C-alpha cells in the first residue's frame, strides 16, 4: 500500500466518520418497520397500525454487546435506533415471532419478500458489520466510512445485516486504494457518487412503476406498492443490464467532454477576456443555462397531486429531450427550474432557444424564462459551481416570459453567427455583479434544433 493512500496512524480510510442525521436514521427505521408490517398483514393498505410497536421492534439499542475497550465501537454520532435501520426489507429470521402459525396468504407474501431481498442482496444475511470489516482488513470505523459514503445508515454490532456480496463490494474498493489506483479521498468521493446517483435512480424507477400500475391496472397507490414486490423479479435483470449499458455510454461521453475536448473549450473562451475575470482560475469552459417556468407556484397550488406530477414529468421530459438533442447535459432539475450545460456558446444558444420555443408552444406547460452564459465553471459532485452559474441564474430572473437573455461576453462569442440575432437591453444592476448589460437572444437564420 502506498504511503500516499493510507493514514498510518488511523488505518486505511479511517478518518473521522461522516455524520448521519437522526432524521435519516429514523426514516430508514420506520421504512423497515412498515415493510415488515405489510409482509405480516397483506390486507392492510400500507398503513402502520401501531407505529410505536413497530418502531420498537425495528430499533433495538445498537452496540449492546460491544466491547467498551474497542476504540472502533465508540462513535459519538451513533444512534440507539440504528439496530435495524439499514432501510431494507428485514429477513424472516429477523422479524418478531408471530403469535401463531401464519396463514397461507401471509406465508406467500413473506416468502416473496424474502426471495426478492436475497436476490437483490446476493444471498441471505449472514454477516455482522465487524465480520465484514475484518474480512476486508479494515477497522470498523473505516468500513463505516465507506458504507456511509454509499448512503447506508448505522446498524448495531449484533445485527446480522450483510451478505457475502457486501464483503466482496467492500474488498473491491479497498483493493483499489491498496493498489495505489485510488487515494482514500478519491475512493470516498467515487463511492459517494455511486451511492447518491443510484439512490435517486431507484426512487425514480419505483415511483414510475407504481404510477404505471395505478393508471393501467386500476389499483390504489398502496396496493400497487405491495404488488410491486411480485412484479420486480421479472424486471431486475433487464434494469441491471440497462444500467450498466448506460453507465458505459455515459462514461465514454464524459471522457470526451471532460478530458479530450476540455482544452478546446478553454481556448475558445479566451476571446474577449483580459485574464482578471472572477471565473479565470476555473478549469472548464461551458455554456451554462437555466430555464424557469413562469407562474409555476401559483399553478401548483391549484392542481391536485396527480395533475402536478404529470406537469412536472412533462416539464422534465421535454427539457431532457431538447438538451440531449442539442448535445448538452442536464445537470439537475429543482422544481420548476432546470440547469443545463453545453460545450460551445452556439450549442448553448440553440438549446436555450429551443427550450424557450417549446414551452411557448406547449398547450399545457406555461412559458419559460431562459438565460445562458458562456464562461468557466468548476464541476464537482455531479453539480457545477462558479460565477458563470450565478450570473446565469440572475439573468433568468431578469428575462421576460418566453425570452432568452445572455450577457455581453456570451453575445460577443455569438455575434458573427448568422443563426442568432442579438438585441441589447438597458443595463441592470445585479446583486453580486454590479452593472451588467443583458442581451436578448433571438433566432436568426437556420432551422434550429430539430426534434424527431
């Protein structure tokens, strides 16, 4: 192991543990308790008839039998509710003993839950956390740091919560550090990226499947969520295959954007610069855009849950399609707003105009305010940062509904392109930037983005 990859005084990856909020742990505990209740009472609608009883069954004191002399067992942010709070479906052996033999329906439901868990986790839970950490040659503190990067809550020393696949996964990331391929910091960051992205993806997929069952099978939301346990086994392999396929394609595209073509973007961003701009030290040149739906807040107050969900999904789908066709990347959506980037000023302008036009023409969605700025950014944790991002957000607030604004630097990069028409607007005093000169961006010659 390279000295650069390990801390000799604390052991591999054994920095102070990251904090897991009490609210997160409590939510995971409650989820496990509710799923356990559903399994034992298939006639319920997913409601927990006795939350206090379920909670106490799922949350016994953690580390009850741990050795006080073991430094790894001492953790200031441990929670007594951590014992069965890993947010997954408890195995049958972990459930409270039933008062009598289960009925046939209950037994079938229980078997389905257990079979699904074993398939997803790679086998039956047989290992405790110390056994997994020891098998990887790690202190418990080090192992927990990786698990927390993946988004797993605390569990107790005596909880049989892990499988052999958990052991293999821990060995995989640790071996990369020991071989000198990753530093500790890089390993934690890469692991956290996997945990956060797959968590969001899984929630999205489950909600999409539940919504589809509600709409097309005529069942309630609660019934659909229970029925999903029976539907998933036939989908797991296909979803996993598509995940790996998409990751490989996205990794290739990311290498092109963030490595191969990075220097070309920086070279093109030099035009019109004096070198003392606020974003000068940042490593990537990008067109950064925001699109913000007009009157979304007032509209959402008048909509029921189903209608609002359809509006949000329509907004996100339309944005994702246009940005993808334009060769950009959708960074994130936050309610009624989308943040996107493109590699050139022209690509960013085309995407911005197409988004603006699409919402103007849409018979359901309201118009949008759009702004785009060409400048340098910092890309971290899947998000982007820097003055360029902040300026694009400020310009969005200044734009009229159905229009696109750019700043003077971006306008200079586009002024010789016949596809765009630039109209100066009065100077504005913008918080954090002082006086700026917004430019209205309009369609010039050409067809713009063509959507299939």
